[in-house]
C-alpha cells in the first residue's frame, strides 16, 4: 500500500534522480542538456525550499509532489508507476489543504495537461518559457465553495 510521507534530507538525491529521469521522458521535446544543467538547482534549492511529499511503497519512493505557497512546482511519478492513481493521490492530498493552486505545464506535455484538467485545473493563459522557448500553460485550481 502506497503511503504519503514528508520529505527528509536523505531523500533529496533520490528525488533529484527521479525528477531528472522522468523529465527526460515526459519532455522529449526539450534537450536533455536543459534538465542536466538544472539538476543542481533542483537538488540544492528547489527541493529543500519547497514543501515536498513523497509517495512510497515500503522503502521504495514511487513519486513526489512539491509546492511553494500556492504554486504546484512539481509532480513526478516514476514512469513504471504512472497511470495507477499515485499522482492523483498526491494531488488530492494537497488540494484538501488548499483553496487555490497554480502551476505551469508545457503545452506539448499533453498527458500532464489532460491529467490536470481531469483534476479540476483550467488553463488561464499561456506564455513562452524563456529558458526553452516552449509554450507553456498557466493553470489554476480553486476549491469549490459549498
């Protein structure tokens, strides 16, 4: 049974590796060199400065989600575990604690765009990412008022 846990410093290397390997697969339209040059930032700045939760099966990390305030900065599941509801489980966990979330997703990452739309996010605008020159969508999710 997959459990959600809080990030510990000892997990950062493994999460950085998971982020890198999954990013290359999910973003095959961006050169691998882009992801490689951002590894140290992910390891030393982004992950330590974010609120990050992991999803684990025993000692095996299957994925993670990172937020900073109301910004959903990362949601990555190991490719062999995608499509099993783990990303949705992490996202719903964050949504239960939030009233508003915003994220950016590359427009060409169609499966991610569809995933977020299926989980209540809507595209509010688009822009060109300055580092990759790729179009990305800014998406928002609001907690429904009861």
